[in-house]
C-alpha cells in the first residue's frame, strides 16, 4: 500500500516522466543489477606528493587551497572536523606571521593558540558544489576529502536524531514520517541517487537546476535506476576528484590510511572516545538546551521498505559510492602494505586506549546534560587546556614509548 508521501511524489513526477525517461527507457535497470552491468573503476588513494597544504587564509570565501573536508551529516563528521581543526592549528603555528591578511576566528577547542594562526581549512557542513572555486582547486596546494556511511544506516540515524530527537518534528517513527523526512532532505536534488552522492558533486552543472530532476530515479518508475552508465561515471568522477574518502564504519582504518597519505603522525589523528553519562540526553548548542535522544529503532514497515527495490533505486548513487569507497580503502591498504598498515593500526589502537584513560569522560567530560536533562557546567574538553586532544595525544604517545 502506498503512503501519502509516495503518492504525492509520484504525482509531481508525472509531468516530467516523458522528458526524463522516454529517451533512456532501455537504459533503466534494477538496482540489484547495476554493479554487474556497469562496473565501477576502483582506485587506491595515492600518497599525497606535496607538503601538507597549510597556508594562511587570506581569501576565506574561496576553496581552491588548503585542507578541504566535506562534512556530511551523521558520518562521524564532527569527529573528523575536530581533527582537521587540530591539525590546522598545530601546523598553522609554524607559518610566517600574518602580514595583515585574514586570520581565522578564535577557536578554543584545544585551549591556547595565542596567535590564533591556522592553516586554511574547510570543515563545516555545505554541499561541495556550493564551495567557491572548488572546480578550480589547485591540486598541489589543497587536499580534498570526506567520510561516508552506509547509506541506509545514515538515513536512519539522521531521521531519529534530527527528525525525532533534536527538532521533535515527528512525534514517532513511521514509514510515512521517514519518507517525508528523507524527501525533504533530498529536495535540492530530487531523483539524484540519494544524499551523500549528490552532496559530494563539485560541478554545479551536474545538479538541479542546471541538470533536470529525476536524472537517476523517477517516481513514475520507482523500482528502476535511470541512466545507470551516467550515474557510474559521476561516481567515478567523485572517486577521482577526491584525494581521500574514508568510512565512518571503518574510522580507525580510515584515519590510519589518511596518516600514510598525508605523512602525518598518529598523534595528529587521534580522537577521544566518550561514554554517554547523561542517560538519553544530548546537548543542542544553538539553543543551549538538552534534548532526549531516541534510539534508532526502525519500525517493521520501515525495515520492509529498506529492502525494497524502490528504496535501493532511490539511493543507488549513495550505494554505489559507498561500495566503491569501501573497495578503494581496501586497495589503498594493499598499496601501503598489509603488514605495515596492520602494525600502524595496532599502534593507533593502543594510543587510543591510553588516551581514553587520560581524557575519557571520567576525566574530561564533554557531557553538558544531567541525567534529568538539565544543562550543566562540566570540565569540557573543548575549553580545558589540560584536556585538549593534542595534549592528551602527546602524553599518550610518550606513555606508549615507555612500554
């Protein structure tokens, strides 16, 4: 039985169906067939052949230089963005004194960087195609990367966190509410293969309004992927354009690989594992309030829908990109050398364990909510210099070297 959201979307698509699918009807395929019919070219992410792209940011609007992290919702993005900021502050200190050009705004996450001088970087949410000069990126003076998550898991997490818990927009989980949420999320690129895939396209000509709606999925043929050859080509374009793509589900492996690629020490890539100590409450920084975080538990009809060809066709771009990035990470590890990589990964995990003892939630709590949902003052890792990730990482490294 169709939900209200499915009926509305199909009605909207009827007028566009003839122009977007008739010429390509023979090319439309089942989402289960696309990987076999149109194989994707997998790559190993190359070792970056230039020094770390650390420059003063004298033109904050342009994104043609520096460390560029495309931050997607619910893809370990806050963790990776924090690492980018730490790296930018650490290596920015050694840059020549600012001669009057742009200085980054004060960021107290890791305590004192008195000069406030940082490497030019981008680490906030925003579509890749909206970044100024991204298509004119200087490959020898920039490093473009992102992290992905298994598409359905990402949508579920996003729905329960932003749709139900944080905004309280939906009173309860249901298939109709999920479809409304996901359609709203993808409204800027309707029928473009999902959320993560179009988010990472760097060329505005490849997304609406410059490109027609329903390019890769049309509600009039909901179980088919439209223009599969073009979709694969666009996915391959992202793989080639990005210097690295990591995976939230393989975050430690991804960060260790990133260290090899950028020739960074492991201490630059550590993150603090925090345990929830406030029950089910999380903090909303914008409103300075706490909200109850509902666990992601899809309903039975949602689970059935996620196995349907319609859903798989709708997010075919996301699925192809995630699958290709996963295989590309495997190939990158093979390029580095499995034994060499494994030794470094073991060292990284040992450092993480030591770091958690030093800066885990029992020592430097990041929790701003009480067990009953009130905002509380804590020994916040973002404000206490003794609890900075850089400080903890350095101490953890020294401790490991003594073993």
